[in-house]
């Protein structure tokens, strides 16, 4: 197909990748090392009617390029890659498949599951394929002096949320804005963030994604969004209006004005094209062998270190460029403050396995735009040697699942001992300190989007995932939860009291520990998913925050914890040694309820769930702090040590057993040498008076 109404393509230049508009036309550049020819296809504004096919006239290395005089922003386009159909050799070219530009800033159309998208299907899929729209080089957004917040790790409290689910049922958000970027930037949403005192929202994926065919067939969707097709395009379904990019920028601008950073969960480990049976949408058709890791024994099959059918090959320069260009785009043009990398070991996988000095990490380290942003790893994938907690380069943060599992086990009656608890509370030094890492580089959490909510962790011991359509086989089977004596919701007052007390203790453990704390949205108000611990496909009231049932006292309690952390920073920014200072005070010392140091056997006593911490060198408190932990059911007396100051008393700051709103009065003091009763399943914090 040709159309002489379009000017002839000129050679243009091989950079930047994608479509770049200038005053007189648009330059197109697309990478493919193995294609034999590349065609630019132009469409009407709806993307349904193909108007012209123009062969790209130039090739520089592996980049095909051309400049179209007279073209302007708004033009809809796609590519056709010409080459062999040889799956056994890793090549899946089919010129009948219209391919999405991997660098697309705006995507036209909505993916429909049709057989024409299958790579081997002989039919042309252009009418129904996703296309890109050329955007202006400068979109004219007025940032009004917006600057990166650069919140120090010592002050950072991460709050993980889903853009849609957070406000979809919020009565304070205008109905037309609920579930959108604008809703997240609303006065009501920001008021909640400020009430809590969190410093950063960590957003589940906002890159444009598609829903898997299996889910669509069941009437479900990929609600979490871990199935990216557009690494530069904000998900349009989260926009209240037609301009998702502008609305996203306005959201960031408003959140920054409120002192809140924006962290994006990004998925650079795989694409939405799935395995060898999946659709040909973009990468597979442009250069299958150049984008994906293929198996050595059969290049018709994909390495699946992600569990999602394919694995992007970061070893390839263009794949690395895509990732870096995307990160720079979101920082430079969308003003985000950092990223959480899903299945991050994939990004460090070289030819010999994970390499913390690999090309991706080196490129980030020297990049002037990306050096100052927060980089957070989910430090595991499902490939060989995929568990890499503590192995990422200095400066990276890592989700610490050992903190999660230890604290759940210790508080909820599973196998654990005091040594585990102390290590996790004090920053997991054996994971980070020995590798030159800072305490703040461990992200401490007991609940994230992946698994039970905090309320459900204390309500269900068995997952209830039947609605996901996988016969309740999906999701974690080993949750280290406890139903407090009754499986499911109950009106039993004793069970409810136990659950509420443990929820407060777990929140306090996260927010008073050494490291960077993260809480999941809804845990501070008692949100339930009715026992579903893998609701990735539930875009409904299961996952939408239930504001109407919010536990207001629990919100206030969480805010109090965050305020205490901000004011005291109980465990500071440096590693503790346990050695005494010039006055004989240890920077950190552990003891049993009798006030004496623990012996080796006591540290490893699997039945003992009581522990005291004397913090002689807290981060910000004026004097020593005392943390008393009682995770057993019975109340326990603790002998209070001397504060080591001229004052011989302790001031009671926090008692998680007390009902929210009835916390100790500021003047409450207890003399040193006295016995203090710490109620069962609770935590007490005291300061030298």
C-alpha cells in the first residue's frame, strides 16, 4: 500500500528512538538487528484506517530511520518489520503484523484478543492493532517551579497504593475523579496523606498495560498492572480526562506541593507478549531475538525467569537503552522521584547470572539525571539464583522479606527466636552492613500489595482466592498469619481485641525499626480483601479501599507512630556496635525481662517472645530510649535499667496495648529499677525522663 499524498521519507537520523517532532516534520527511529527491511505505516486519527506504507530509507547499525517532511504531532503510526519466520532460530518476523513503537509516548486503541495478533496467523491485524501517536517535543506543561523533594531516607515513610483502588470509593473525592490520577491529587486524598505523615506514595504500575487473554475470558482484568506494553505511556484508564500525561503531571505537582514524593513500580523484566503462544504486538515482531532471552536448547522458546512467559534481555544494548530512556523520561518530563523495580534481579542478569556490577547498574550509577532518585529493588525473581536480597549495589533500597517473615512469625506464634527479631529490628546488618550498605537501604514491611492485608493476616489462616478462577491454587500458601482463634470475621469481642492489639504491635514494629518503613494503603484503617491474598485480577470492591468502614482510631494510632518516628528516629542512621561510649553507655544493648543481658541459649529459645532494647544512641531523641517487646499471650514484668543520665526515671511514650486515644499522658514517668508490666502481644516505648 502506498499513498502519494505523503511526502517521501528522507534519511533523517538514528536518534532519539521513537518519533520525534520538529518544526518541519517528524523523525522516526526503530531498532532491529535482524530485520531485512522496515516499513512506517500511517493511519487516520482513529487508528483504524491505514493510509500509507513508507519504507524507512536508512539504516545505521541496528537502527532503521527516516524523516517525514510536513508531518506533525497527532500523526498515528506503526511499523512492519520484514524478515524470516524462523522460530527455531529465534526470528518471528511477519510483515502482516502492525507493530507498536516501543518508545511510544501515547498509544492509540485498546487491545482486543483476536487470532490475527498471533505471529503465525496469515491475516493482517492492522485495523485492530495498537498504534502510537506522535506527541509534541515540548508539551508546554507549566511546572511552576516544581523541584525534586529529595527526602532523606531517615525521614522517608513509604505508602504503597493503587491509583484506582485508593480513591475509587472515597466519599471525599468528587465522583468524576474517583479512581484517577486527579483523584489521587484531590484535597481529600492529600489530607489523608498529611494526616498520616507519610512522605512518599509508591504507586503500583502506571505504565500502560493490557489484560491477559485468560483473564479477559473469565471477565477479569490485570488490576495490579504488571503486564506492560507501553513503558513511556501512563495508563489511560486512570485518567479522568482525555490527556493522561497532563493529568499525571498535575498529580505529581500537587503531591510535591504537599511534600509527598512519587515512586513508580516499574516492570522491565518482561513484556505483555507472554510466551511463544502469545500475541505479536511490538517487541516480538520487531526483533524477537534482540529483545528476549531465548533458551539455548531451543530458541523457539523463552527463558521464563519472571513467571510471565518471557524475560526481556537487558544484555542487549537496545533493551538497556529502552529501560534507561524510560526512567529518564519519567524523571525528567514527569518529575517522579524514584522507582520500585519488579523482579529486579532480571535487570542484573548477565551471561553468568546476577551481577551487581552489571551494565544496568553501572549505567544508572553514572547517569546525572538518575543518580539522585530513589531506586528500590524487589530483590528476587524465579530464575536460577534469583534470590538476591542484600546483593544490590550500594545506594539501592531493597524490599526485606526476611523482616516481613520474621516479624510475622515472632508476633503470631510461628517458629522464631529473639535473635531473629533483634537482627531485623536493627536493620538486618548481616544482609546489608557487611556489604557496605546503609541501614536505610532495607525496606521494612509486614504487608505489601502482594498477600493478605494486615487485617486479613490476623483474620484468615487459609487463603480465599476462588474468585481468581484458579481453584484457589494461586497466591502464597505460607503466610505466617494467625486468625486469633476464629477463621474469618467474627463478633467475638475477645478475638477482635486480640486482632486489634496485634495489628497495632505489627505497625509499631515496622515504624520504629531501623531501615526505611513501608505500609500498604488500607492497613492503617482496617481494610479487608475477604481473605484473598492474590487479588491481582480483582478490579472491584475486593481491592478498592473501603473508606466507609475505616477504623478512625487506628488511623490516628498509625499517625502517632509515624510522628514518633519522625521526632525520635529510635534506631538511627548508622549501624550499632553494642560497645559503650566514654560514659559507659552502650549504643544498643539487649536484655531479658529481668534486666540482664541474654545468654546464647536465651537468644535461641524458640519459646521466648520477650525482649528489651536499651537504645543509648537514638537517632534524634535527646537521651536514651527503651523498647520493651512482649509477643507472648501473658502479661510480663520488665525490670527497667538505669537511663544512664542524671535523671533516674523513664517517660512512657507508647503502649500498643492501650486503646488508640488512650495513650500515656506525656507526664507519665516510671522510676528506674522499677518493674513495669508489659501486656501480652504488645510493645512499649519509653524515653529517659
